[in-house]
């Protein structure tokens, strides 16, 4: 089922969109917690990698659940 889900049309596009959205939202949340300080905008490569990696984990897990549910429902409907 794993291979079927990750090879489904639109899966990786959805992962990429959620990864980017998570990274942007989380960046603004962190920036808000430091009071929108201009010094926070000097982000390191480590911070960017952490945001993208966290976003990928989030995006992959949410998208996998969504597509798995869709395929499972379709398989049960065909019975």
C-alpha cells in the first residue's frame, strides 16, 4: 500500500506544497514570538534546513494519511 500511495498522482505535489506552507507559517510564528525583531531575519542555513525538514515530515505524514484514506475508501467501495 505504501508504494501505491507514494506513486499516486498528485502525492508529491501535495507534499511539496504542505512542506512550503508549514515552513513559512512556522517561520512567521517563531518571528512573532521574538517580537518581530529584525535580528531574527538573519537566519542560518541550519535554521532553514530545520524548517524544511520539519515541513517535509509534516507534509509527508499528512499527505500520506490523506491519500491512504482516499485509496482505502476507493478499495472498500469496489468490494
